[in-house]
C-alpha cells in the first residue's frame, strides 16, 4: 500500500512540474482488476466482479480524447463490490 501511495505522490509531483512544458500526467488507480496476477494473488472477488482491463483501456481513450486544455490528475476505478 505504501508503494502505491508513493507512486501517486510521484505522479502529483510530475503533474505540476511538467505542466509548464505542456506535458500532461495522469495516474490511473484501479482496484481489483481481472488479470492473471490478481487471480493468482488471491483476489477476494470473482472475475466478473473485478474491474475489466477493457475499462482501463476506455479510461485511457477518454483521456486521449479530451480537449488540449483539460488536465486530469488522477482517475480512481473501484469495483462495485470493493472489499475494505
């Protein structure tokens, strides 16, 4: 968990530092994602209850289709049946 927090912090730093150069930085933070790694790692959800890789792809496409003036710092994708 601490490493994810560190990556979000690094993202925020890059978001602000690179903005003056016209470079956009977005962190995409998905919850349990239906991947082999999640399943082998003991995900507490069924495959169909997890975020699908296609959902992450759609989020990336959405980002790429925003107007040049739009900036998104972070996208958080959560499962409908999140386990806390």
